[in-house]
């Protein structure tokens, strides 16, 4: 359990550094492929590519954690 907490902590630190110092145009919700419609009275935002990217990343992380655990 301790090793998993250390890995999760390191991932959080790396994610924080990316958010703090990463490029502004490639943030989640602003990736190419995300749908964004803005009109006078409303705006609609559907982050398709962001959802796909997060799904792939979570799947890879869980795969490696499961493989490392067994």
C-alpha cells in the first residue's frame, strides 16, 4: 500500500508541474478535436479529444498498476 501511495504522490507532483509550467494551448478542454460553439446567447463545449486522452491515460495507468501489483 505504501508503494502505491508513493507512486500516486509522484504522479500528482508531475501533473502539478505540467499544469504550472506546461503550454497554455494544449490544456484539457482546448485540444484539437474538442467541439466549441459560441453564439451571442450561449456557448457549448464538448471535449471529445480530452475525454479520449484521459481514457487512454487512465487505462494505461491502471494496466501498469495491475501488472505491477501481480
